[in-house]
C-alpha cells in the first residue's frame, strides 16, 4: 500500500549487522572466563567453530543471555528495543498522519510535514559524534538518553492532553518524541556493539532477542492503536505510551547502561580523538545544518517553496556526504539515496482515500481506524517478519546485487495494485476493498526491507576498521534523505494532478487522478 512504511527495523539492523559481521571471537579459559560460551573450542576441517554443547545444554535461552551479557544489559535491551522501539514506537509513529490530518492539511502538505519529522532519524550521525566527544559528568551515553526520555515523556503528556494544539507547537512535540526514539535506538545499539565485542559468539542470540521482541511488542502496539484512536481520538495513544516511557526512564536511571565514569583526562582524550576524525566531524555538522534547513522549509507559505527547498537541501546534503568517504562506499550511499528518492510518495492522499467517510468520499472504501491502523498495520508487521525470513534464505544462494535488483524491481510492480485500488477497478472485478487491501499490503511489506538489508551487510564487510557505526549511519542518512526527495516529488505530483484532499466534506472529485499518480510511482 502507498502509505505503509516501517522505519525502525532498518536502522536497528544497521548497528546489529555491523557489529555481528565485524567481530572475531577470542578464546579464554573455560573455568575462569566470564564469556565461556564465546570461546572457540577448536576449528574443524571446514573452518568453522564448534559450539560448546555442554554449556548450551545447561542454560536456557534467556538465562544464557543473562549469563553472557549480564542481567542489566538484557533488561536494557528489553526496555529500549522491545518496549521503546517496539510497543511505544508503533503507538506513537503511526498516529502522526492522523494527528496532522485533524488540521485539514492538503495531502501534499501533510506528507511533506511527515517527511520532515522522519528526517529526525538522520540526527543519529551527529548525535553519535556528540555523545562520543562530549561526555556529561564523565558519562558518554546515560545522560543523553535520560534527557531524551524525559523530554519525550513530557511531550507525550502534552500531546495526549492536548496542550498547545496549534500546528507548529504540535510539530515541535511530535519531533521531540521522534528524537527520543532516535537517541534510544542509537545509544542502545552502541551499548550492544560494546557487549558484542566482549561476547561476539553470543551476539547473534542477543540480536534475535532484540529483533524478535521488537516485532512482537510492536505488533501488540499496532493492534492496540486502532481501538484507542477509534474510542479516544488520535492523540490518546501518547498517553498510553507514558507509563512504559517512565519504565524506560527508571531502567536507565538505575544504571543499566553500565557505564564507567571517565576522568577529565579521558574525556579530553575522547574529544581529541573525535576532532581528529575530520570526515566524521564534517558529516555531523552537515547533517545538523541540513535537518535545521529542512525543518525551516516546512514553515514556508507555499508548497513549491517548502517541498522544493527540502528536496534541494537533501540533494545537496547527499552530494556533500558522498565526498567525505572513499568513492567505492560513496557509490553505495548514492545508490540507496536514489533507490528511495526515485519512488515518489503519495501517502498523504492515500490516508484520506482509505479513511474518508461517506460524507467526504461516497465511493471510497470507508475503512475504520481500527481496521486501517491495527489490522492492516499489524498484518504489515507480520509480513515484515516473513520478508526477513525470505531474505535470509535468499541471501544464502543469491549475490547481493541480484537481491538489490529484485528489491528495486518488485515493489514498483506491486505499486500497480494501488492503482487498481484507487481506480476502484477491484470493485468492478468483484474483489471487496478489505480483502484486496490486506493482500496488497502483505505483498508490499514482505519486500520492504529487501531494499535496505543488503546495504547493511555490504557495509559490514567493506567498512574500514572502527568505522562501521559511522558508515551505517551514512547509509541510514542516505535513505532518509532520499525519502525527503521522495516526499517532495510526490507532493509536486499530487499538486499537479489536482489530488489535494484535506478531509473536508464532498471531496470525492479530488481523488479522480489518484490512480494516475500510483501509475507514475509504479514506473519509477
């Protein structure tokens, strides 16, 4: 479907894959080593490590994670990945378009504002540099994470209770909540990387724990979202996210980051090390300025100004970032930028098309919020999981180039299903809207991660030593900058075709050319 996009999972995979691919297990004495499970017993003839079955048999899955990584770290990842990036993220992220739709924004403006909020994830790069270079009271991660969680909780309360309901204060609070998710994902990944270096042989199990829990609790959040919005309105889910947010705050405050306080000399050494990395520092400054400019573009009075300014800024930023790395890796970044940029977004119009009632669009599908947000969204998450399993199987026999080829050919073909839906051809063929949209959503979401996962695997293999995090951050930024260009192009396309619904009464005529927009997207 045109408006279904899942952004947390690719960014999570970036840190996990980079760390799990690049680490080498070190041996130690079984009786004394705290990471005994990680020890290689010996190399067999095929060049692989045999697992210590005696150790595995004495410990269950969760207890072995606690044994290898410690109870505090397992609790931290449960809090940050399962609760924060899973349950809370699905409650909060999926409501953004519904909240913006209450202001009766035209579809091109709605999706541009959504793209600007999505670009806050690009701040991972400068925030990572900041946390490395500027410890607070001797701690690199904990204070930044606590501050972002506290700010996020306050903004969720403000959104949930309807404080400052004007558009731009609301945008500021929505952006602050997005920033909370960005910082939590970044710093929990960084802590995972450090633990994976201590026990690389167990990092795959910890990765499975993190990803599996994130998907399961994300599904729970998605299923709860629709009924909450149906009964209490689009702002109410933020109130339901406050309690788990406070739990996350307490987990971090209780020392689960397990950081050792650094001396002033060590803090100065961190500063000098980061400042000496000219490319990383320049990239962080460029991204910070870029996000600021794109946010400012969102406040411009005319669509051509805001969409054009944001798109041009993204293009210039991508060009600047590509000059900071070796040309072989720059090609990878540019590929992922173009892959997402050359797929115009029409999500703003799709939201109104699917959810407008009979008084607004008589011939529409008239989906309830519960069906569209929870059932379709939940099915999309399950299809994501299926897509990951299919990718794992395909990656064993296919080269990355072929996987990327399929990932860039199949989704546009599946976009033709949107054109069928928007033209109401499915009704003329006797296929009910509910059945058709479930099938198309499942097909599209199963392939959504295929376009990003090979990039992170390639990055893990070609990134220079000690730069895998920086390189994965560039991949992530390249993708999100591409989304900004995608939203800009889609906004111009919708405006040109006259597809400008805004949730007002009798706006059915504005959907007349939406199927043409879907066809254009399918050809890109």
